[in-house]
C-alpha cells in the first residue's frame, strides 16, 4: 500500500522547479559542511608538524607567497574555516526560506482542494462526520504537507547528501573506519521496524482523539444557550475533562513511543561513535593515519550524528504524518454519492413541471462507512405530479417524510428507487449546479452567515441591486426591523444569526428565497416562528411573487396551505390522499383530522 506521506508529497509537483533550486542550494550547503574539518588537517599536518605540502597545497602557497609561512598558513586556514561555517549557515537559511515558502503554498492548495471536496460531498457524508472533526482536518491536518516537505523531504535529502559526502571522504581516508560507520545503517533500520507499527497506531489514536474533542467543543459552543438554560455547565465540564484526559493519554503514549525511538537511535549512534574513536586511535598508533586525518575523522564523528539523526527523525516524522495524512486523504478519496453524470443536460429554461414516479427513499446509514447501506425507508412508492405554476402543499404528522421528500428536488440525496422528473427529465440526468440554481429553499431552521444583512439576502443572487434587496425584504415583512438595526442593511449578523430572533431569521431567509426568483420554491415551515398575523401578511404579499412558479409548501398551520392547488397527505411514509382543500376537508382522512384539530372552521 502506497505511503500516505508519499501521496501528499505529490502536491509538491507544481513547485518542482523551486524545490529543485532549494535542493541545489542544499547540495552546496552540504559541500560546505563536509569541507569544514579540512582546515584543521591543514593546520595540524602542515603548519604545525612541518610535513611536506601535498601538490595542491604546494601549488596554492607557491602562487601566494604569504601562505608559504607557517603563521600565514594558520591564518588562511582559520579564515577558510570561518568562511565555510558562514557559507554553510547561509545555504541552510536560504534552503529553509525557499522550502517554507513552497510549503505554505502547498498548504493553501491542499486546503482549497479539501474545502472544495467538502462542498461537493453529499449531505449523507456530512451526517456521518462531526463538524468539529472535519474542521480539525481542514484547519489542522492539512499542514501535514508542510511537515512532509519541511520535516521529512528536504531534511532527509540534505542529510543524505551530507552523509554521502562524509562517507565518501572517510572511505578515501580509511576504509576500515568508513565500514564501521556504515554498520549503524542496519541497526537503525532494525529500530525503525520495531517502532514503526506502535508509532503509527499511537499517532492515529492521538489525531482521532483530537478530532473527537474538536467535535465536542464545536457542539458545546453551538449549544451553549441550551447548556446554560438547563444549568448543565458542570456536566459538560466533566465531559470536556474526559475528552482532554483521553487526548492527553494518547499524546503521552505517542510521545513516549517517539521518544523511545529517538533514544534508541541516539544510543546506536553513540555506540558506533565510541567504536570509531577506539578503532581510529589504534589506526593512528599503527601509522595508518596521520594526526590530522584523525582530527578530520573526529570532526566527521561529531558531525555525522546530525545527518544520521536527521534521517532517523525524518523517517519517524513520516510515520507520524501518515496518520494525519490519511485523515486528509480520507476526504479527498470519498466518493461523491450525489454526482453529476457525464453528458448531463442543462435546461435552458425551467418551466417547473415536477413528477414523482414510484419514489422510495431511506437516508444513508450514519456509520462512517458509506457502504453500510441505507436506513429503513422514510417513505415509499410516492407518485404525484406538480404542474408548472401549481402550489402543492404537503402535510402529515412529524416524521412522515415531508422535508425528506422536498430535499430530493435539490438532489441533496438521490431516491433509493423510483424517478423524479423535472420538465420530463430525470433529475440525475441534469447538470447539478443549474438544477440547484432553479430551486429556492426556505427551511424552518434557517442558516445565516456572519455577513451583513444585505449579503445574506443577496446570497443566492450576488448581483442584485439595493432596491431589489429591499423589495424582497418588504415581501418577507422584514424591511422595518432591518431598518431598525444599528446599521440597517449593512449590519453584520452574528454567527448562526444569534443576534436576531427566530422570526427575524426566518424573514431574512424568506427574503433571500424571494430575491433568488427561482422557478421552483420550497417553503418548509417558513413561518413556524412567526405569529399568525405576521404569517398572514407575508403570505398575502408572497402570493403575488410566486405566481407562475412551482411552489411546495410544508406547514402544520392549515391556514397557510388551504389555498394550494393540491394538497398531498402523508401517513406512514405513503400518500394516503391528494386533492384540494374543499375535497379533502369533506373526507375522513389525515387532512380532515388535522383540520378539525386546529378548529379551522371556527376561524
């Protein structure tokens, strides 16, 4: 199975040119780093001991007389050492600046793709995943690509380049010591094999726990009004403490295993270093190495731990990132259960003729596994037709499937069986965006965004003029209370519309649907938070705006729907009667019973 970290590194491909430049700079930096111990050899073997100069040094001192003296050679070697340190640091800094810039662009790109995918995934996916967990994945886990480049990819390559350079020069100096150095490779691989599975499991548990806690926090803050109203703060504090304790335990376990792995690699490196020191000293005593050679080796001994530890750290980090990467890729790999077919049809003009033909529907299961299958059917074998321009009212007791039925018109879900047609076309054959643009929805629990009132009303028609927005607000009986707000239509609404009453939120939502001016209008308990007088005013004003539109009205207030062209009664997931108010009220069915219970006749 392909590593999730490797898959995420593919997001670096658009920046391969910039990353290539970073690798070149890293290579130059590695060269400077590898050369750092050599000025020491020059001072010890040639400036201090008086040994004959090698050809390259003899040529250099011959062309520069000031280097021919021992003090001059020492000064030159010291300056060369300083130069190498500065160049190595500059190359490292330049590499980091380039890499972090690319990594940030990768995060922006990946987060955009994840957000776009979440926007396209069906409501059933969102029902299976807590909002807080998805927020954690989008706002936190996407940074895995930054870590993959900054803590795995580039550091690992730079460490390998430095290690190869050191090993090459060590082989030139003494093959025996070089082989001792390479003996740590199989030991490090063995340590990785031992720790990889526990590290992966611990990291996976840690990020799952963090997602669960974020979901709990999101739910708690969203329901803080209810929590305070029922004085349940202490209970939720205990629940939060439980989540925090679980996350803390998972974090400690992950850190403990990671620290264990790092300590094992440190011990392996130290043991090999001690062996190198002992064997190298014996080689000097035997005359196989000069004192300068030994000092170069000792310099590499101090330096070689850095690239080896860097490689080991990169491997451990990659293992940890796999867990977070999988949480991101899980979203990107999710199938779009409600997808647009190839060669889909775009209706140039929507009349609004809607037909349900033998439609049955059950919500997909709430298990994170979408393949678990649907829940029991909400309704079955629904067949009726709403002609273009007709007003269809849907009634029934709570849970009868009224809202579920109209939600299929926007293809939030697809029917379990049967066909829904719009102007003679199966909804599944229509292009998704134009279809949804032809439907305006007002629900009993309206969603308002933390934007201005004007922006919320114009949400479905961003190019609307101020006068058109005001006209829509007047139709929804919202103009007066909007004008009374601190900044009128430019007043910014609090998150979730918390700064408005339930009735005010519904009226803004209704104004939004009116302004959209779609050929199909769905009113799902649109005035449930309003008094009867305001409701009557709204529907009197609304009746003129919906002429010629196909409207579906769901309401428990029969006064709202009695003038509908047809009324569909649902009971136990089936249509039990259909007709006009006059026909149904004279019968003995669902509508008649509801009519009597509300004492409509007395009104």
